[in-house]
C-alpha cells in the first residue's frame, strides 16, 4: 500500500454489511464528465474476518483489493483512454465504529462512496491525523538529541524508541523551491540538516522506530497521510503479506501514532517543546554545522 488516509463510516456499524457492499457488483459511471470509472473488480483478502487486540480492545478487520479503469473522455466513446487503477482498503471495527484505511488521498472519499453505494451526504467522514507544522521538527529534535524513548501510560506498558530519521522534506522560506534529504544515516551527517535553518516548515518525515514486540518499523508521515516503508521486523513478519500489512497499518493508526501525538501534545503543554526550544534546537544545529566546517578546514590546512 502507498500513502494512506483513514475514513469513518457514519452510516452503519454492521461489519458484514460493509463487506457485502464492497463485494457486490459495482455499476459503471455514466460518461458525463471528463473522466469516469468503469469495470470495477473487488476481492476480499480473508475468507473469515480476522481479530487482533490493540490498545486493549478487540479489533475486527478484513482487506479488500480493488481495481477499476479510469476513462479519459475523447472525441468518441470508442476512443476513450483507460488507465487501470488498483489498491487496497483495510476495513476494521474498533470500539463500535467502522473505519477504512485506503491507499488514496484526494479521491479516497469518492472511491469509498462509489464502492459502498452511498449517495447521501456525510456517510463517510475523514478521520486522519492532522499533525501541526512543528510536529515534524519536534520528531527530528527528539531523535537528534537522543531523547528517543517514549513510554505508554496505558495498562499494556508499551515502549517506543525513535531510532532514526531516514528522510526529511520541507518548504524553504521563499516557498518556491523544495529541499529534501534522505539516506541510511541522515541523523549522523549534520550537514544534511542545514536546510532546517532555511526551511519555513517540514511537511514530511520518514521515521524508523522500534515498539514493544516490533524491532523495526519504518513509516513515512505527512500531514494527513501515513505510509509503511520496508523493511519490517517484528511479531507480524511470519503472517501472510496481506495480514502483515493490515496489522501493521492498524498498529500504526490505533497505537503508535496516537502515542506519538500524545507525547508531542504533552511536551507542548509542559513547555518542553515551545518556541524557545525550537530556537535552541536550530542554534544547536547551527553551532554543530559551523564546528563541522571548521574541523574540515583545519584538516585541509594540516
């Protein structure tokens, strides 16, 4: 699955009804717009729904593979150009509500409404993380300063360790050029972080972490999307590929990201992370970069 968004069903809480809707025949769109969708095919991953305990709650889930053709209107219908679209939807029921994790962003709601046969308003609503602009800088700061361990206050006593920032991306101050850096050891090369001194905001972080029972999880976070990145090592790795992917995304959405978000908000409330801390972080980066450059100059002059 690529970058995912999450959606909440406000129409029904009947899990089997949702699966039946997703596995029925989907009618083609009428040829009334510049693009339209036809030839839908959905396939359920698991014959029987799967259960997992997350956040001390039972979660029921399944996955549906979807495929359809997006037609681009030309002079005649026979000349319309098809583009095959495909992907996955994880459907899960948690605390009495049904949610969808779908590997679409701007067209996710339209796709879900089409597949579910919904025609009224507000049957599907967005339920994404809306991370503030400084959340990503806070993450980089925590890893850079080796303040990487986060412990859960819940009964299951989980521990998360922020191991490495594998990629960062942001907008520069003039908002006209993009700056990014990525690699296996971004945090170990201070010079690659210098753009933080020129960047107005970060909008993407690739984070490698460990979590109780999971030695290696890598995730790309943007403001409203979540994307698992290979490789993965942990208690799900012996599952089938579909079950591993579904469980990983459920773990991210239900346990890991809420835990990260809560830690960020607690740091804000306790004034551990505020404007002064942000400025101190940037000054620390500046001093480290200058020291690195001066050391290089001394080496050259020796």
